[in-house]
C-alpha cells in the first residue's frame, strides 16, 4: 500500500536554524561502532570499527579520525555530532551502575519490589521476576505525605530528612533517587529534600521522580527515577569525557544525544536525564526507516534492524514510528510483557531480542538449539573473527552456509576463518546433536530466523495490526543477510534494503529533529472537565518542551526555522487500568470542550478495539506535549518496476532454505549495480558493511536512490 507523505502535523512555531558544513552520526553498539559523516551537499561517508567496551569514546574517536583521513574533511569543519549509545541500557541490564539509594515516602519502601498485581505467567509457581534495581538495604523513607491532588496531608519531616542525609553520606552513596507519593502533582517535598541533600553532600547526584517522570503509578515512576539515578554518574562521566576528548583532537562543535523518543538533546540534558538515552541507538534506526518509508510513499512499514548483538523490530505507519510512554528493559521471559523493568519515558515502540550476528548458539537440556540472548560482542567476537572467541554464533553459521565469505566480508581488520567457524559449530551444536557442521549451521540459522519472525508477529498483534500488506525495511550489519528469509516466513511481498544499510541507525541520527516530549499526569473527567487545569498543564508542558528544543536549535544565526507542537492526552473509561492516546487539536479548552474530547476518545477507542462502551465516565489521566524542529519532507523516489537482468562471473555455493540444499549463487558487488538492474536469485549482493542474500525465488531491482527493492516470485516486481 502506498501513499504520499502529508508533511508535518501540529502547530508551527519559529525558532533559529543553521546550515551545516559537515555533520557526524556516531552509534555505539554492542559489537560495532558506526560513524557516518554527511557533507554539505548531502554526501554520506561511513565506517565501522569494533566497539571498545572499557572506553567507548575511543571507538568513536578512531572512527572519526579514520573518516577524516579517507575523505580529507578537516575536523574543525564539523558543525555537529549526534551520538546514540547502548551504554545506559547495558549498565542497567548488567547491574554495573553507581552505588545508589532510594528515598521514598514512609510506608512505600518496597514498592519497586512488590511491583503490581500483574503476573506475566499467571499459573507459573516458579515465576522469576527481575530483581529490583535498588536492594532493600539501600532503600530509605522520610515522613511526609501528599494526596492525589497534591495537597499536604503529612508535613515534611525536615529533622528526619537531615538525619537520613547524614547517614547517606556515611554510607558513601554516589547517587540518590527521590520518589515521594503523588509528587507528580506537587514536587515541593522532593525539591526540599534535594536542597537539603545538596547542602550536605554536594558531590552526590540526585534524581527527582517529579522531574524524571512526573506521572501517576508509583511503581513505574519509582523504577524510572531509580534507573536514572543508577546510571547518572556513569553517563555524565562518559559524556563529559567524550566531549573533552573530541575537543582535544580539534572537534569543537556541539555534541548532541539522540533520546529514546527519536529527538535530539544536549549533553547537559542527557547527563541530567540519562534514562532518556535507553534505546537511543534503536530509535535512530526507526527514524532511518521512517525517512525511507516517506521517500517511497510506504505508509505501512515493518522496520527490521539487526546488528551484532540484538535485533529490533518496530511498526511505522503514516511515515511515523509508533510511540509509547512506558517500555520494559531486561525482560526475563522473551516476548512476555511484565517480565522486565518498566521505564516510564517517551520511547519509540519496538520489540528487541538477543538475536544478532554475535548471538551465541547452544543446545539446551531438552536437546533443542537455542540462539541468544548472550552475545560474543566485539571482545572476543564470533569464532570466525579469530580474536579468541570459541562460541558458535549466527555469524559463524552464515559463514558455513556460504552467505558470508572471507573475501567479501568487508569489515576492516577482520579476516574471517571458516575453519574456526566449522569447529565452533561442531563443538557447540553439531557434536551434542550428532550433526555435521553444515546441518548444525542450518539449524542455528532457522532458529534465529524463527525467533525474529515470532517477535515481529507478537509486536504486530500487541499493536492490533495484521502485517499483510506491510513493506519490510532492513538495515544494520546483519539484517540484509536474514531479511529475505523473514519476508518468506511473514508472507510479505516487498523488502527494501537501503543504501547505507550497514550503518542505518547512525544515518538516522542525522535525520532526527531536535525534539522533546514533556509528560505529566493530571486527572479529570469529561463529566466534570477541569478545562482551566488542563490548559495550565498543557501550557507548562509546551514551555518545558520548547525550552529543550530552543537550547538545541539556538545559534548565532538570525535565520529562523519552524518547530512543530503536537499535543496528546491518555484517556480511559472509568474502571479500566490503562489508557489509549488521543491526539489534541491546537488551541485552548473552554467550557464546551468536554463533549469534543469525549468524541475524540470514542473514535480512538473504536480504532483500537472495534467498539465503544456507552454510558461510562471517560477519564483523562496523562497529558503530553512534543515539540520538534520542523524538517522538510524528503523527496519521493520514483520506483523502477523492471529492468534488464544482470549476471555475475563470480559464483559460490550457498544454502537455500526453501530448496533445502546448496545452490550456485551469483556474487554481485553492490557498488557496480546501476538503477534498473535486475538481480535474480539465488544471489549474494556484497558491500563494505553488510551482505544481502537472495534465495532462488527472490528477485531484486536496484532503485534510483541505490536501494535494493526485493520481491518474491509471483509478487509485484
């Protein structure tokens, strides 16, 4: 299904803009660090370097200096660096953050451990829940209490707070999370505690739940402020170190971070609210896919991003990624909502699984092949990298099956060793199952492909969508290797592998707007609608979001560019536990607004669930305002439907899962293909940073923008 991009939505305002000479996108992943430089004429240059775990900034610096040498770009002429990182996410999952204390209202010390009444496995007596981020011995209380309207029920115990602060100092805490009951309505007690703490312990980081996540539901809010405090010292140190070292090599331009909602924020804001950096890298990938969807006029897209460590799948409709206000980190049960740590911040909605090129394959106690979630990463990496790794990985399986080849792998400083891949697969999978290396590699490949297919199905069902008619856009170093198999399993008719797919997320950073979404809980009903209070909340949220965007877009230039203001409210029927989003029009509410709002909710409810409920009170719970810098719609690509077939003199044996045998595949260099060229599978299309695999029933037409448009035999060309 195709459509024409409708452009920007929302209220348009003015701010300052700038023209860039050169910009850099830097994506630090679990295995590779991707660096992309965009010059003033729009030309992209990119490279991949192995991620340096102990000092991630070193990989960024090495990649930038490598591109500077190869392109001749003077580092002093770089105007902007946009960075995304998995550092905050990894710190949470691996529990290697700062020594952190949680201070909360008396009586609510164990909220983050008691969680909610929901169980992701209703009848599992041995259910394993994620351990709370802050242990009980590190959780403290202060006497104070507000009601749900923000009115003081119990005064703040200042003497008790001072005594507690003295104890916190003696215990050597690096960071403190403060989460008081109903502080999202009135933050006076949280702010007072921070003031007292800073007076006594000026070097300790402090995070307030009323600033990090001013929303109702204390379990999610407390978890979020704990996560922010836990990673804040680590992230602040890293970001300031990166900025200083960039300056030392001559890069004096501003450094920005891409946040989970898909916009940009300054280093200072990122250091204060590092929890917003969780999922920052994957957010760039979704933006990259959304931009390509708009160029091709595809209004229903399945974005598929597979790197060395994880695979991310998200839905893009009307050229916009789906978003959410809460997501989970570190799920203990694959695909199961409620099995992870909830974080309540704006985020591009996606499902992420441990299925990357470096994902480790093994045989479980039932004799089944399991792939992931653990990864060999970049240190030591897959066995075939010959860097000390001995575990069998997805990359090793692809090498054994002929999809990868040492001569065309393309990663700098890595020479694949097929013998090591065969040995690792034989030892880890083949031996325990009595299979040869080739058959074991087939099993590994099919398991990881089925895992990703199931993830896509689950994500679509959770969003109330049928994937029929969707177009897949595949990017990341490993996705083009597996994407054609996934469209077979999902029954999709079209796959697009864009130019620069191997570094797609980093390119997405360069296409992201300056954007910030401010959220706050404010309860009212359509039966007794507090339009004055709602107007005040929306005005304050707009001012907050605009201030963040203004910092990012302000320059010495007198030129002006526009910003987009989008408003939303989360609503539900009385008695329901969760809300649905309702988009708001511009302008203020008046005394007649309740009926209009009820009508909007009813329409949205019908779209979600197919039927509305009559005679129930409708509640408005949470309000959000997103402000973003306006961007011009990308130019449309005129799709080439047919072209002359091309042949290759280079051939190699490759396993075809549909025919279930090895076939002779043509090997094509992507840089030598021209728009309109038709490649008929079986084929392997190689390039510096990834490889695209076509089965015997696939065909590919090269498009005017050098993207590969792949279809299955019998579907539209």
